[in-house]
């Protein structure tokens, strides 16, 4: 981006740091809230929170508290449903998706490991998990999960449930480069990495 269009901090002595990886942004009606992974603040990689009223100038980052499990955070998604912040983090260490919940969007508590890389060679996620996105349709939670198989095919899988803790992978007809989750929901893979 040209410098005039880049994200900046409202406090030049405390910038957004060197790495803004995998941002998740929510508009709450009065401000943007952003969570992202940042390694410039130290090791392990931290989940960081910042906010903005205009989407360009952001407050100094706050390191989020992750209680219960500390992993090697890589990609995340943060959503707000039913009075709670839901944080799904892909951990590069152990290749797993971890689920955290928070009342305030800063102090998160580990609830469950949702999915781990499969040892089964022909699984749709035998060669890796990646970023995921959580949605709520008013009755069910839907977790869209990007994965990679041993033949380097990128897939998007779906898990559904009445709670995030009860999510189950949808057992649809899997085909090379295409998966049909249920009638009317189809995601087509764009090809090989």
C-alpha cells in the first residue's frame, strides 16, 4: 500500500508493530475491533487487539490473555455471537485448531481443541490445517476450515453444531477439487498449491 493508505497507530511511539498476520475485524456499530497475530512483541506469537473509529488509525495494540493453552499462534478468526467473543486459532505447533471464548474480547479462556491434522494419508486435511472462519446462522454455528491434503489440494471443509464445542464435520460427498456439503452449499477448490 502507498504510505498514505497504510494502517497507522494513533500513538507513534507504540505502532502496530512489524507483523499484522491474519487480521479479524468486527464493526460494533461505533468502532472497528481488530485481532491479529504479532511476533514483534515477543515469543510465542501473541494475539493482539486494537481498535479504530475510522478503520485507518488504530489504537496501540493490547496483548490478549489466552488462558488454558498457549500454543504457537499462526492464523486466527474472531467473531462476536450470543454475547461472547469466539476466537479460533490455528496453531502451527501440532497443526490444530483451538477454540477460546471471552466476555470482553481481551481475556480469552481455552475451551476445546476443535480439530487436529489427520494421520490418515488420504484425508482432506492430512497435510495441514490453515485459517478458519466461524459463522452463526441463528440456530447453528458453522466453521469453515481451509485444509490441505497430501496431494497438495486445498479444500474448504464445513463443521456445524448447536454449540462450538459440539461442532462436527459435515459428511458430504468428497471429490477431487470439489466438496458438496449439503443441498445448496457447494465450495469448489481453485486448484493445487
